């Protein structure tokens, strides 16, 4: 009887507690790109107090993985729930999260100029977002994060454009060594990477094209000075059973050899949403520290 009464009292008290403030999600908006010659979909998360305040907010560009789209982080990643909870608990500062659709572009310009997603993202998308929403349009309040293909895009943007981003948080990022590219199965190369780096049918060392080296994360680190790389704060997270673990380990070693400060996490898990959902709050918390003065 006592336990029943206690349960009833607890339920009664919990019903009086205020509900967790919920941010606003806009699942599909469109922007026309002159670089791509088409409309690009994107989704946006606005913090709970966005419509009642007048202030500007920091922004995180959150990138999806291969074969996914701009709704992936909402539908499977439940990013709005994790952001609401983290903001309510004070783990992260209120922020705007923007999720563009990149199709299977890997967020870069292709070697043949047919796809210019990188130009679109840097020259059109970011400026448009900073006009459409109350965003603090400064490096200190801008960050990029993503998973798998989006983790690769995160690294590409942070390393190529360090003046744009305060922090980068790639999860299970698509980082490959030269050996992995040379030994990749023909069907994977032809379907996934050939359109980016050098065309179908290439084998072995022939795949190590200029397009590859211009966009190889490990090659970019080798070419960049430590001072350039240190302009961005990095949070790197990859599961111990992930098929991309090797590339992420080499990423960690490459940065460490240049004495570039970064956080490197290897947790129990593989390449999937269970892993990414369990890691996104820590990634956003790391990013949020970059936003705070």
C-alpha cells in the first residue's frame, strides 16, 4: 500500500513539472543553386526560444551520410530530441542546426566539374542561411559536423576553409588511406568514388589521381602547416568495430604527428545510428565550448 501511494505521489509531482522546451523543426526548405543548376533541400532545427527572442544564434551545419538525405539526422538521429535535452540541461548553448541534402556528392567538387557541391556549400549555402535565419555570421559561432560521408565533408570543409569554422566534429568519417583506395573493390570504386576522383574502370595506383590527392583528408593534413590545422578544434569519434576505424586511426596519428590538438574517441560500436545517436550530444557539447567566450 505504501509503495502504491508513493508511486501515485511521484506521478502527481511529475505531472506538475514543466515539459522540456521543444525546438522547432522545419523538415524541408529549398534553395536554388546556380553552381548545381538545381534546387537543394535542407532541414533546420531552431532552439525553443528562437521565436520569442531577438538575439542571433551560433550555427552547426550537420551533414548526412551516403545514400541518406537532409532528413536523416531528424528521422533516424532524432537530433531535435537530443538538442532539446542538451539545451534544457545546459550541456550545450542554444544553437541553430542546419541539415542540407548532398545526395551522394561527398560534399566536394567532382574532378570533371560536373558536380560543384563544395562551391555551392561555401559560396551559396552558408551566406543564404545567414540571411534567412538569425545566425551569428562569424567564424567563432560557426561549426560543422556529420557522419560517414558527412564526417568526410566535415573534415574537408574544416581543413580547406579554416577561416570559416571554429570547430568540427566528424563521426565515423569516411577517411581512406591510399592503400584502401588502391585495393577497394571495383564495384565500390565505380559506384561511389569514381565520379568524384577520376572516372570508372581505374585500378590500383591509377586511382591515386590529382582529384584524389586534392580531396584526400590525409593528403591535405600532410600538405597543411600545423598552424593552419590548429585554427579549428576537432572532435573525432569512430567505433572500434567500424569498417572506417583504420582511416580514423590514421587521421588521429596524422594530426598527432603535427602536434595539432584534437579529441579522439574510440567507443564500443559499429557503423550505425545506435552509435551516432549515442555520440552526438558529446560532439555538440564539444562544439558548444567553442561558441562560448
